[in-house]
C-alpha cells in the first residue's frame, strides 16, 4: 500500500512572552513619568515646624535728666579745660574768660608753640587714629564725627595742660583771666538745646520734634558775651528715655515693669524700669535707667530696638504666604447635597433659554466669622445669587473677604489654607496654631506660593 505524501501544515499560534509584556509596560510607564517630570513645573516643599520670633521694634526716644546750664559773667575769649562729656568734681576748673586774648596767646606760646613737646605725648592721639583706621566702615559715617571729636578733645586736653599751669601760677591774674570752677560734681557737656528743664512731669509732644531743638555747640566759639551759656552739667546718673508709642503697643506694655533695650548707637543693651504715660491723648513709654549717663551725655535723642515679646507658634517662610479673595455668605445658606455627597450652595441664575435655573455647586470653605462663611468656587463670582435650602430666600453675594494663607499640598494638589500671623521678620512668619480651616504641625506646604495655582497637581 502506497504511503500518502500529503503534508498537513499547522498554523503557528502567536505566543505572548509575559516577560516582554511586563518590560514594555514598565518601559512606557517610565517614559510617561519622565515626560511628566520634565513638563510639569517643580514645586519646592516646606514642612511646617514649631518656632518662635522675638519681636524687635525700632523707636526713637528723648532723654530727660537732671541738667543745669551755667552762664558766663564776663565777655571775652573762652577756654575750656575738660573733654566734652567728662566727669568733673567740685572746684575743678571748667572754663575761663580773658577779655583781650592775651591769655590765649600765652597758652599758644607755651613750649615754643608746641602742644605735644614731651616725649610720648602724641601716644593718645595715635591710639585714637589707629582705632579709627582699623574700625572704619563705609556704612558707619558717624565714626568720622566720633574721630573728629576725639582729636579735638586730645588737642583741648593738651592746651588745657598748658593753660592750667599758667592759671595755677601768678600769671593768670596779671593777664586778666577770669577762671570758673564747677560748683558741684557732675558730667560736663558743651552743648545746649533748650530742653534742659524738661522732665517727666512737664514734657509735651513738642519734645519729639528734633528739628525744633538743634544742638547749640558751645565749644566751637572763640568769643562769648556776658550772659551766654558757658557749659551744661549733668548732676545725676539717673535718666529717663521717653518713647512715643501707639495705643496698641501701650496696651501690650501696660503690665510690664521692665524691658530690655538695645541702643543702636553702640549696640549695647540694658534693662530699664518701664511705665506707660498718657499725655494729651497720646501714649509714651518711659524707660528709667540708673547708670550709663556718661555714655549718652551728649545725646538728646536715641534710636532703640525694643524687645517686647516672643511669639511662638507654627513657623513658615514668608515666600509661602499668599492672599485670596473669598465670597461671604450666611452660614445657613451652606447645605449638603445627597446626590453628589458634598457640601455647597444652591445657585440661581437665568439660563441661555431664558429659564430660571437652580444648580447645586460644591464649594470649599476657607473660614468663618460671626455667622458667615468664606467660600470659593470657579463657578461662582461676586454678584451671583444663591437661595436658602429650606426657605428658598434669595441672597446676593456682593461681599468679598481677602484672607492670608498658604497652599497645603498634603494630598498631592494645592489647596488654600487660611493662616493667622502672630509675628513676622524678614524671612519667617509665626502663625497661630489650631486655626480653623488652617494648617497643622508637619503639614507640607508650597515653599513659593507664587509658583502654585489652586488645585494644581504637585509632583
């Protein structure tokens, strides 16, 4: 029997390789994520932490102290024998007046006209110059004036040494010199401003008009008339700094008995006994000190940094803060919708066909106050009408409220959350904890609010 040569061809079935399928799925998923990564704006994230800020406030205050002005009895050329803002005792020579200038010429001629003839007599001026050069800063121009005054004081001290040697001898009387000594101990100052008799009981708002009370520099004069101011004497170490404050600050400090102050002049700090003074409807902070009178003897006005309190709460960067406007509605217009399982309001408007339409619109609530909700929705705007869910009474949303807040991104998209600021410096803001509709410790927020939009998906 012959064998059949007929060949039956079998069709090959396509068999899927699961490993290849899984590889392709993973590959395309990676491509998709890479595409999203490079095309979606990246948002820096900040985790909310606990923190504090010391509230430092800059103020300018006026110094009140026990001061006496002494006047010349004669006319002529005046000479001083102590540095400005230096301590003097009773019977210490303060100044002298000679009628024709002979005494002044005699002083100049001492040591052949050389004030610094003795070896090493320049050392003090050299130290002053060296300190100025080493500490020079373009941002501290007042150093120039301080250097100038130090040099002038050194020159005066040298001239005074010569002058005193003449006064102590027999030549002073022969030259017609009238020498005057301090009547009581104190700090001698060579300027006046007309405020020497002002104290805590009689000061007025005029005290703080600095331009109305310029310093009258006494030491720069060569000649004086009888009855001119000769010098000023501070007779007590105690002094008071009076600082104008607003009513809010006055209320906060009313119960304080002492406050820490930083003086901007030299960055020194001190504690002062504090009290609030009310005068003519205005409020003033009075800070009393028992020392440092010499340090600020030539000053009437001081700029201070006042550490009033330490605010504690949630600490967030200032860049995370933003503002948003919300519609204001009565709370009882806010309702629940079973069909959408969400909360919102019932909007009433006229459709394109002219018929009245009532539509439930889900809204987010950003805050509440005194029976009002602050709401927002892209479907609602100022002037729209909503109706009461039970009485059908109409309400026109004609009020808006601007709230400060941040964008919370815990759920992967940006949601506005209200914040209440307690304190702020150049970099951070301390906000209240437990704020309704706010944020909590360890929440994630957008570091830069300007780079985020509401409901934006965050990578």
